[in-house]
C-alpha cells in the first residue's frame, strides 16, 4: 500500500503539539496562535477552530472515547471541550502557578494529569472538577506527563533531567531515574 502525506495549513503561530483521536479520523493541533484546530483526516484538510485560551496552547489530548478534548495553555488554565456537543466548553481547571506544558486524560477518562513550569505534576478529578493531588518532587520545569496504561501511575519528565513515576492511589513516588544529560521533553509508556 502507498502512503500519502497530508499537509494541513491554517495556524498563524507555531504548532506545539498534535494528537489523533482513537477513531483515527480527527487530528487536533495546539498552537501558539491561542487556538486548537480539529482537522478531518482527509486530503482536503477541513478544520474547525476552537478558541478558549488567552495565551499559547501547549498541549492537547483526546479522551479515549474521542468525545472530549483536553487543552493546556500558557494562561495557566486547563480546559475540556465536548466534541459530541458541537465542541462546547465543558469545564476548566485552575491551580498551576506557571505555564501548563502537558495535559493528559487517564485511560478511564476520570482524571486529568497536568504538568507545568511551576515544577509540579497535578491530578484533577473531572467529575468533581477539583485538584486531588500535587506532586512536587521535580526541581525544574516539568515538560511531559503520561498515565500508565492501567491508570495506576503517572510518569513525568523535567528540565531537571529526571523521570519520576508516582502511584496515583497512594500519592507516593515509586521510581525515579537520572535519565539524561539534558532536559526531558517527552515521556511515554510501552502499551503493555
């Protein structure tokens, strides 16, 4: 089979992150132009613009059922948009003291993990719309976070050149790696 590249144009600023929904038919791009664009995965590249932040958007993630979109911004705010209700604003989460670098849904879509230039990783309860835990063990900006496939842990990578893994049930740091000689910009788990 031949693979064709698609080129999507439309943002007026740098694209900071992209995500593809679980169905594979929509791509979200977070941009410094303070918008998210939802692109249909077609040659035409049709898109819808979502505005909701007052500063560059650093991170974007789809819920596992593809019904919700999560965003994190330099305005220090995390937002959820309901994609099955005409991209309507759903909720916001405020608590970081500096730019939000990365946001992720938990595998069961009950929690949000976020990390920030305030050196923290935070957990948020979506149903209760509140912060439930702050992890403060990093000594630098935290650039990336990711839930384990079973949703019991969250990993993070930081400018302090460390990877940390916490058990979200106990709130305890369970692993820590001096992994690189430079800032860590992205962490991920193997699917198994």
